[in-house]
């Protein structure tokens, strides 16, 4: 996601892409959400079991991404996901999703409705309620009646699929083929699976005059009763097509405008919830999926071909062009499992936000097994990697089930010493590995010329009070500095120190000696004052009582700078009395806030003050404290 966000920004799109995973792949602590083809794939599938703990909602949101998950059709699961903190849910049952959103008590005060605005509509700044293919379990999917049902239930977004027709029009359809399970011939002639035709091989006029897509197969809640869809009936009648004809993307946009008019000024203005419906429809968003599938088909002679849909470039030109022609760039997203189209959207339509779908509906080694599909975008095909992700390598079904985590949370490479010759990088883990010696960290070696790790490795032994390191910086060819700390903050009896280490031969334990006690820094000139009431570590005995001391800078042969990353506004290491977050300070001297001599000096030495300390004094005498 960081990579695609950068890709978008480089092309002028400042709107962060949306992360959209299958809901069973979320780390939610709910073992019942393992599905059969993940936890226990059938014999003959060729698949390894996989856990459903791939994606962490909190981590994604902290990184700046909205998380909109799919497809959720029961209210208890919806409420569970709302509690987990997802930003949106895509559902075949917009009626149930509307109920769940209205019932959700976000702040835990016992009063529901926290996701609703004063007008009774879903507050789109807090949540995105999406009708999947309109309202797939209420009406036949991707039809105007399905979109009408989603609007009737006040969905904030209409989610739909698109194909591209022979005459280069976006058509609402989930599959490359006009499927016989969903559609019938208008003239009553037989239409079975053997008769199915590709959308790309017919013009829109042929599709809409030949096929009616009103078949029911999604259970008792699905209906094609026309009286339930008065706007769709009137709209399609004015265009001379069946209400359940396969609509174009352009017709969808026009239909929403007609829906607003029907309930705002038309014959529906006196119906129940008329005002809510037109106000919601006026702002409704569109989530438009490009239905490419890079997997291959074979004809009845076994000849393999991969031309079920048009190419990504043509797909984007049609879908993005239709959105732009209607001035809907701010209200319409383009989503896909096939990331080639999304990267193309960044290139050609940078004002349109992209949504990256992740799923695992695998194709089994024996395709005759029940459940075999080809709709995954994570499974490799014909090579070591998936064809869907535009070259992004994906470790398919490598999850905590088969590869338990050895690195602690926030315990990865924290310090990286660049050797003095500039040829090697020595990354050091922040914390010990799970199950390893709790006081030993590992240092690796990366050859910058080859981009590969070598077999060289060192061990670093923490002080008995130490729990982690904050930085690892080379001083010269044989020496480096390490910031070592415990997990305390605001505690002057804690442990925060800088050590010098000797870079000896690989395979051994790094020799080290103390350089600075960061909780006992001599400040005879009191440049750290004045403090706020209740501050700790201010005055003659200046201290760095933080858990976020994360950089050491070599200034010269006698001095180092130590820099705190305050994790604003979460860390409280200085202003303990008032509970205020640690400050953010910048200055022309840099943001250093503690100074220690590399060479020892007598405690009573009141010689010339370092230039950086003078700078701190001149900038308000508070820089060192903040």
C-alpha cells in the first residue's frame, strides 16, 4: 500500500488508496471466521492451510489507509467488524447493514447511532456503507433495481462491476460472459452455459435487446418483483429497454439523477423517507470495479487463450473516461483485484481514487473439486508469483499458521549502521527474537553493492536493565554507538544509555563500554529550564526519560547529539505532572535535545559551552527540555 500510494502521489493523486480485503482475512481474533478453503482445504486442492490473520486493521489505519472490507451479510459479523474499526463494509444485504450502522455504539456510552449524522443519514466521515452489486441478495445483481434497493436503504456507496462492450461502453456485469445463471434470452429461446457469449463481443444495443438478467438464485430475500423498483421501471421505460436489461455505467449515473428527482420533486416526493432518500442519493458515491481476470480460458479443443475481457489500458480509458465525462472524479472510485488497471488509473486519471482488493478464492489443482474458483488475486499461476498484482511479489498462504512470527511487535530493524567505507549496512533488531535469549539482539550485514545479506552476523548483549535499542550508528571503521533503553517513561530511576561498541570479527559478541547515562546529564548552565509544573528530568541533572530515544548523531570527536522521537501525541516522558504529550521542537541547530561528551570531563568543569548548547539557550532556553 505504501508503494501504490507513492505511485499515485508521483502522478498528482494525493488521495490515499483504499485497502479492501476479504473480511475473513482480517486479524480479528475470531476463529469462526476461518473458511473451509483456507483453514482446511480439501484433499487434492494442492493448497496449504492458511490462517485468517493476514491483515491488521489498526496497523493499516495508523499508516493512513481506509479499510473497507467485503462481503458481509449477517448483522452480528457487521457489528463485530464495526467494533474492530473498519472504515466501511460492502454487503449484499444493505437492509441489514443499515440496521447494524444505526445500532452501533461506537463510544460505548450505551447510546446507539454514533455513525449517523443529525440528518439521520450515515456520517460519511465516519463510515462507508456500500451496497454490493447494488443489493445482490435483495434484487438480481448489477441491475438498476438492485441499485434502487441500495439507495432505498440509504447506502453511502453503490458498489458495482463493469465490463467493456464491443462498442467501447462500460457495462454493469460481474463476469466476462453473459452468464446463463443470471440472464435469459428476451425472446424465450434457450440460453444455457454452452450458449454463453462474452460481453466484449456484443454492442450495448445487442446486449440490452437480447438478454434480461432477472433470474433469482440468491435465496428467499431476493426478488425481481417490478413493483418494488418504481424508479428503475420508469427510467428504463423512457429508454425503451427492460428494467432488468444489463445497464451501462453511463445509465447508472443518469439513473441516480432520476432517483433524486423522483423523491425530491416527482411522484415519489410524498412517500415514506422521501427526503432521506433524495438527500442521500444526491451525495452517493460509486465504487466501480474493473472486472479483469488475467487467468486463462480454453476452448472446446483445449486451445488456451486469455482474451475474455479487453486489455487494462482500454478498460481504464472507458471506465475512467465515463467518470470524468460526468464530472464524478471526487464521488467515484475505481477498484480491482487486478492492480494493472489501478496503476493505469493513477497514470491517466489522477483525480480518481483507487481501491485495492485482496482475496483468496483459489483455483484447486483438481478443478473438478467443489469450490474450485479462479477469482483470487493472491494465488500464483504458471510461475512463482500471482499474475494479478502488477509484479508485486506475494507469499501466497504464508501466514502465522505455518510461519509463526519470530520478531516481536515493534521489534524489527531499528538501528542501521553504515560502515565508514559506505559498502555495508549493519541492521540491528530493536528487541530479542521470540523464544531466543531475552538479552541478546542480532546484527546482520547487507552488502549494498549486491543488495544481498551476507552470512556475517554478530550478537549484542543488552544490559540486564535493557529491553531494546533505539539506534546503531557507526563512528569509524571499528567503532559504533548504540542507544539502549528499558520500557519506562517519565521515570528517573529507569535505564537509558549510550554505549560504544567495537566492531569485531563476525560470529562473536560485540564488546561495549558506556558512553553516556541519558538519565544523568550534567547541565550546569540550566539550559533545560524553565520547566512546566510537574516536569521531570529538568535542571542541573538533566534527563531523557523517554521510550522513544531513537537517534544518535556524531558531532565531532568529543560530542554526540541524542534525539528523541516523541511519537506525538502519545508519549508522556517529560510533562508527567500535567500528563501532556512530549513536545515537538525544531531549530536551526537541528532537533537535538541532549548533549554528552565522548571524552570524560570533570564534573566541575565549567569551560566553554558547546555551540549547540548555546544555540539551544538562544532559542528560548527551553529546547533542551522540549
